[in-house]
DNA sequence: AAAGTACGAATGACTGTTCGTAAGAAAAAG
DNA sequence: CTTTTTCTTACGAACAGTCATTCGTACTTT
C-alpha cells in the first residue's frame, strides 16, 4: 500500500526544501538528511540535483499544459474558458503547494537546454491564454484592453496563491475560488 | 556629477545580480567582476554579503511604508486610498525594477533578527491595507468579500509587474497603470 | 549467483571572509 | 610650493568550510 518509490520520496522532499530554502540553498546533504539517508545514497535513485529540479519543473508545466488542452478543446465561449483556466490555476496551486512553488520560483536555476525548453513551454501557454482573451474582446464579451496587461494581471494574481494559502485557515478553498474568479471576471467584463 | 558612491554602485550591481541569479547563486567574486573589482576589495565598502541584502530589502520596504503613510494619512475615502495604493505599487515596481525583484524574491535569505524584522514590517503593511479594504466594505463602496482574499489577490497581481514589464515595450506605463487599476477596482466594486 | 541499495571516504571546485601590503589621494605641516 | 603624514582603497594569498559527485565496498533482497 505504501507504493511510493524512493525516487518519488526524494522528489517530494526536494520540492519541499526548494520551497523553504530555494534550489541553491538546498544541499544534497540537507536533502538526504530529510529522508534519513546519506548524500551518496541519493545517487542510486537520481542522476543529479539538476535532474530533480528538471523533473519538478516539467511535471508541473505539463499539468498546466494538459489543463489548457482540456479547456481550450471544449466547445464553450471564451468567458467560460477563462473561468475554467482561473479555476485550473487555483486547483493546481492548492492541491500540490510545494511543487508549484518550485515551479514558480526555481525554474530559473535550470540549465540549458532545459531552461530554454521550459521558457518555450511557458511562452506557448501564455500565448494560448492570450488568444482566448483576444477572442473574448473581439466578440464583445470582455472589455477591450491590452491583452498582455490583462493576461499578466490575471496570471500574477493566482500565481502567488501558494504563498498565502493555508489549507487549515479560515477562508475555505471553495470560498477562495469563488471570490477570486468573481473579482477577476468582474474586472475583465463590462 | 557622477556622485555615486562605490557603495551605491555595489548595491545596484548586487540588486541586478540577485534578480538574475538569486542571492545564493551570486558569489562575491561574480559581484566584484561585474564592477571590475576583486572580491576582497568589496569589503572596503560593505560589511558582508548579508548586509547588502539587508540594505536592499529594507530600503524597498521603507519605500512602501512611507507611501502607505502618505496615502493613509490623507483625508480621502477608502476607494481613493486603494486606487492610490495600487498606483504606488505600480510606481515602485516600475521605477526601480531590480531592487523590487530582490525585495520580492530574496528577502527570505535574510538571517534573523533581520528576517523577523522584515516579516514584521510586511505584516504591518498588509494589515493597514486590509483595514482600508474592510472600511470600504463596511461603508458599502466595495463588494463585501473576505478581505484577506481581496488583499492578496490585489497585492499579487501587482507584485509580478517587474517580471513582465519592459520599459521599452509597447503598452506604455500610463496605459498599464490605467488598465490595471481599472481592472482591479471594477473587480472590487459593485 | 545477481541485482539493488546504503555507506564512508575522498575529490576538486567554489564559498564568504580576513589579513598584510602596496599604491594613491587628501590633509597637515614645514 | 614642497614635504610629510594620514586615510582610503585595491590586491593577492590564504583560511576554513561547503558543495555536488564518484568510487569501492559491504549488506540485503531477489
């Protein structure tokens, strides 16, 4: 029933440590300590520290991209798509806080060619999002504004969710989701 | 006319490097190279690497706090205060991009007691902001929502400005300021 | 017998910082 | 205007420590 491979355990401990201290400040000895191993033993399960970061970053990138595939493929209006995308971000950010942190803050410590590949993925995602916004403005369902400004204001506001969201705190997840989407959609429309 | 002390030059180079690579990944030798010095020479002008970070973080914290003092002290309604605060964030984030980056991302590498002091300053700022939001909701000028959710959504959306704002790019600063404040205020009201 | 895993020791590279020293600028004294 | 003293700055060498990673070896599970 345990079923978690040691590799997975390492990845999760790494994500947690990257969140708390950052990639550079996390030593392989710290990481090994956290799961009661010695640093040299880690290398029986992973190839390098950089490989850990790469796995975390691209795993999370794919969660966003496959979410985008789902939503953008549906036959619904741009407003519904944007609402679904905002909820996707809230969903991903709250269901696996540690990974998303690493994904948000630590990707810049990737080394080329991974760094370039990651930036490329990100850009693609943003462009698809922006296109949906533009469609919404053309069909009149959104207030015409600069789509870049709208896009980044949107993305930024959900990007830091992991930073202040505490699962045990008062405003429950449902309330948060409802109020954030409401605030942003009201801001975009009319 | 030059007038820039070497200390200031070091601080600015450090802010730039912290933005590009992070505090931990910036070595004193990197930093010295960037301004054509040797690492040991830096210590004629600064006390330690940690002191550089402290200066950058608290300098920027004070810019926000004194802005808050100005705005909160004026005899205007909560809506006008919020508008002014959003514009303050946009102003600070765009006029000194590098410092704000360090301020946003690198403060967690402060060591105690500075770390605690910084967190305290930040919390005070957020509480004052939250109180303005609550006043606005009580007087009916803002839609009643959870003030914490509203606060962080607001702060987050301007927090990442430095990340995508490019002074030379198409949407000019005036347009950006106008559209962001419009989007957020529309989202909060009614 | 074979494969997978954990460990200690060692590697070379890099870290922030200190120190003695030498060169230069500024200030003081002649 | 000189000469001498003081202050500031830059540098190379060295420090003790940490870093990711490798390797040979032993233990455990197939």
